[in-house]
C-alpha cells in the first residue's frame, strides 16, 4: 500500500434490505452508463470479494460514506483477518499499553478507532511519552478543530520518527476517518520509539480489501498489509545511542545536560571571544557549529564554505549540513538529527549533536 493510507469507511450498523449490496450502493447510476451484463458481473465480483464473508450486523456501511468519486479509493480489513489471533493480540497489547501510560490521566481506551480518531487521547499519550506539552486546545468538538489538533499531534510524532527512517503510513484524514490500519501503524511506531515495556506480537499482517472507481467501474483488489515484523528489526530503528542512555539515566532532565554542554562549548568558543548562553537558538543557524568543529579539529574553515551571517532558512540548513559533514570527516557517525531539526529549534536534536561532540572531544584543550 502507499505510504499515506487513504481513509477507510466508517462501519456502522444499518438496517438494509437483504439483497442490498455494498457495491450496489456505491455504484449509483452505473447501470445507466454500462451494459447490464458488465454491471451484473461487477456486482457479483463485489459480493464475492466483500459482502459474502461479512456479518451484515457489523460491516454494513452508511450510504453517505460509500459513494466513490472517480479514482477514489476505500479500504477495509477482510473480516477473516480481524479474527486472526495475532491481530487480536496486537490490538489488546496496544490498548493495555496506552491505558498503562495514561492511568494517571484517568483515561481508559476500549476501542482504538472510536477513542483515538479525534486526537484527544493521542495528544495525552504523546505528551506523557515525550514529556512535553503540545500547544493545542484541550477539548474540541468540531471536525475542523479535531483535525487541527490531529495535525499538530502528528507533526510532533513525525518529528520524532522521521530521523529514524520510519515510513509514515498514516495522515490526518485516515486517523480522523477511523482507519484502523493507519491507527495501528501509528501506535506500533510509537511503541517501538518509546520502547514500550511490552512485547508486540511478531509478523502480524492483515488482508485489506481495496475498492477503487476507475472510468466509472468499481475495481476490487486484496492487499496484504504488514503491521509488525520481528522485534529485533523494529527496535533496530530506535537503537539507543549514548545521548538516549544519558537522558534515561537523568530521567529526561535536559537542564542538567545543557549546563554541561554549555561549559564544554564555551571552553572552545571563548578562544574566538564567543560565548553561548542558550543552546537551542545560538546553534540554530549552524555558524557556531562550523566554528566549533574548526576549533576542535584545529583548522581554519574558509569563510566561503558557509554563511557567516545566514539570513534564510536554506542558508541555515546549509551551514548545519556543512557542520555535519565536518563531523563525519572527523570520524563521527552521521548525526541522527536532521539539519532542519536543528534550524527549527528542536532542542533535543541540538543537544544530541553537541553531546556526540562532547563524547569525542571532551579531553581536547
């Protein structure tokens, strides 16, 4: 499937005539546009692919959710996959983990789709796990407000996950649309990133039915969606480095780390009559990073290689990227942080970069 899942239909109990089918509702006026036999064959295929194995009491959909525009897609989990023991176990483990994290908030999650779609629980979960406060409204009832909250929450999630190469398989519309596959992808990634004290079942996959309208015809395909691999492979994305370990030991008390790093960088920058008092902003344009690398490696950095007074975002990103290249030339691994994270005043990213310098050059006079 694509990296940005599409919205799946909300499944609602609904009284229907016995001969009313999913594709019949979606098709609308197809019978007037196509030969009768083509429509009959299409509906028969749809029945076999979707309706036949389903329990009408749990999978019938509301008509307003089932009309498809040209090239639009809808997805739904094959009912047989929902009965898979591993799939059920994954959902149970994730629900238990969320409730354990939010026990002090007196939040109890029972159904992932119904409890997470509006962003409220996801907000509380991320704030608790990341030990940070998000600037969002506490309670919002409107769809626009819910999506705005989701956007803020997901942007914060993406800032955490992207540096580790995690493929983003969800978006605001899919989460708000109660797409269970998207929600599970998101929760699995968060559980791995924050090293949840539980073991997710391995090799969980589901069969997904994809319905697309193309040239007026409805096409159905089945896709296997992988939700988990092995614990080793998933945790490998988030292997702890020395900085992670330090934060865990310090219980995420960044102020202690900052003081040590300020002392370290000023020991060297003072040679150029420069002084740092605030790491987050003073390293954001990359200038001090470049100069610091020259001091630590004892060489002069030609001024034409970087912007001494950067004015634009791109110039700042260039400086930080150039500093990262100098670090790698000095024998350091490629920083986990992205240059854009440092420029965007992401404190943990800046501290991670500086701490890696500290571990290598702490004895340099």
